[in-house]
């Protein structure tokens, strides 16, 4: 195969050199015409080798035993015609440009021939045009081949991608089942052990059991979160118009307990409608709000959610009065598993913001944080504006009523 | 008094032990049998070979990933069998995959419960299953053998 490619390449180079080598198969019954064509081509700068056939059988034999650069076919032959030659080439899957070289034909036939795949149509009394017709036919063939190669490569890439997606899918399944099962054994049986021997173990033993159970449970959540992270962008995500006010309410609903326990005060402006995947958007809001509550300082959390239209996008902000982030760490927080605090200070495993970033980017937006250590943070993410432009952007403040 | 027959189908002995232990905790009298692969499960249900004298279960707790014949195949066969199909099957699996849940219901599972990874939650899940099927739901009448 490689050797074959080399030959093709060498031939292409020869073609481009001076006195281009050209191997022609002529479908022609007039000796005088073949001579005329030959001399025209040599005059046109080709180093010519040619075969002449008159019947369909000869034609078929020739195209199989020799490799021709081009076929020049007369339209009107006693037994058959140039269009049948075209049909035969197509049937055999041979990409050899065929140029009709014929006497006058009605225009409609000429157009028809080209439609059916002839590279060109040259009248016998305009043979001077033949060399340039051949050159452009060869060029087109080269482009065709390049395109085919590119399409083939693309198809291969798509197939590779599909395969790697399938593998990832399988990996996710293994993670959700095969990894969880042994972990479940560790956690539940350690708990069962603790239950059975309650009161018979000393404090030290109780502590060890606690460590073991805690480790197994952390691993369980870690796998869950990793799965959630890998699912973003892998599962079919459908985008639809989403009212961000509803999403915000759902997020606040799910955080009721944390809001109540921390005494957080939440205020928010009216939010727009965007094109998004609602469950993913809910996750972004939930994660950002949960962080704003979690990473609080000594004051009660004061959190404000707003949206602003900037050119072609909406910028959503979640501003808090929490512990803030040192500027040198502002980028790090979006990296998976990157944590700035120990687990005893603030629980978590460093996936939440990585998921946020993945979701926002998949929606065609960006996410960043502006913050000063000890002075609160503002997380901002953008989503493209969808037309028609959502109704009035009136802003009003509203105290989030705590249940 | 009605004494429910429960069949556990699970290849993991630790899960069989745990589930049996939890089922034994409350006072409801019951009989719990267990098999460890899909072929055995169908043999049990059809009273084949050594299972000639086994009772018809009132409830089956079925794990999905089983050796020899997996839980999905067992589910499909039972639900396609006119003599067995009315027996409630609760799929009880570690898997939380959407695909497994959908497929199980499509095959006719009566419910799908993911095995919790925490002992108190596990106990609660098994107790809920038992209380629902034997304390709340009406079961199909069993034909005399």
C-alpha cells in the first residue's frame, strides 16, 4: 500500500515536471482524429503515451490492465458511446477523468454528459482547448482524492472518538458498580462490627472504626462526584429556554437546611431566561451557593445573586462575604481535586467548582472569581444571550424568606 | 398465619449475609432462601432437580450482575413465564446507573432499589422493602402446589 502511494506521488511529480508524462486512453474510431488529438497534446506540452480502443470490451480490458491518467472519448461511435464508457468506469469504481471529445452536439447533451460525470466536453474543431481541459481535470481529480483522504481521516477520528466514548462509558459503569461494591462491604461490615461490639471496645478501637468507615464513605462520595464530573458533556445534553429565577429557587430549596443553620441572608435580582440544560444549570447555582455558605467567615453569610447583560452574554454573579481567596489561588479553585483547606476546616473533595467550570464551558460561557482574602468572593459566570431578548431587566431586591 | 417466602439472588456472600441478617432482625416470621447465580435462581423457581421441594417465593430480591446467567436475563425469563411472572421482583443492586434502572423496569421489575453503602441506610432499605411487600401491598394468591 505504501509502495503504491509512493508510485502515485512519483507520477504526480512527473506530471508536474516539464514535458508532463500523460497516459491517455482514447475511445475513438477515426484514425485521423486520434492523430489530431495526439499532436495537439504533444504541442500542448505533454509527453504522451496512448492506447486507442473502439469497443466496450477493449475499453474494459484496457482500463483494467493499464493505469491511465485520462480517458478521451468520442460521443458517437458505431457500437457504443462515450457515456457508456463513463458508466463502466463508475461501475468499476475507477476514478479516471473522462473528457468527451466529439463533433458538435446539442448543448443539452453536453450539459447532460457533465452532469453524469464527464470531466469536460471538448469539440473536435476546438482541440486547442484540450490540454488545459486535461490539466484542470487532473487537478480536480487530485482535489477529489485529497478530499476523500480528509473525509476518510475524519471518519477515522469520529470512530476513534466514539470508541473512546464507549470505553469511558464502560469505565463509568465499572466505577459506579464494581468499585462501589467492595467499598460498600468495607463500610457496612465495619459498621456492623461496631454495632455488634458496642460497649465491648475501648475508645481507641471506636476511633479506628470511625476512621475506617469515614474513609470508605469518603471514597464513595468521591466516586459519585467523579462520575458526576465525567457525565457532564458525555450524556446527551438538551438545551432549552430556562427561566433562571426558577432554577435559583430550586437551588435555594435544596439548600434550605444549610441556609437555616448558617443564618444566611440571601438577596437576589431578577434573572433572565437563557438557553441551557436546566439540571446542569441548577447544579452550577447549587454548587456556587453551597460554597458561598460553606466558606463563611465569622459573620453570618450575606449572599447576593445578580445577572447583568454585557453585549452578547449574561454575566451571573454570586457575591458573598466569606473568607475569600488569595489572588494567587483564584485560578486553582476550578481545578479538579484542588482544595485550599483541610477537610477538617471545610469538608469537600474539590470537584464542585470543576463541575461548574465544565458545565459553563459546555454552555459556551466562562467562569471566574474575583476575591480578596478575608473580604468575600464574587463568582461570575457568563452564558450567551438567546434571542428573542428576554423581557425587562428590572432589578428588584427581595429578601429570601426562610421557612 | 402467613409466613412469607423470600428468595435472595446474589453472588456476593457478604450481601446475602447482611440482607438475611437484617431480615431476621424484626419479628415478622418468614423464610429466607438464597441462591448465588441466575441458573440456580431459575432452577429454584421452576423446582428443578434439588429444588423439587422448594416453596414458591412471595418476593424475589434480585442482584443484577450475576455469574452464569445475569440478573437481567433472569428478570426477562421470569417476567415472560406465565407461571412465574406475577411474583414480585425487587432489583437490589449496587448499580446506580440510569441504564440499569431503565432496563430493569423495561424488563418488568416491580421496583429498583440501589444497595446503600451505609449500614443504617442499608437496614432501612431492606426493612422498607419488607414492610411494603408484606405490610402494605396485596400479594397475588399462590396456587396450591
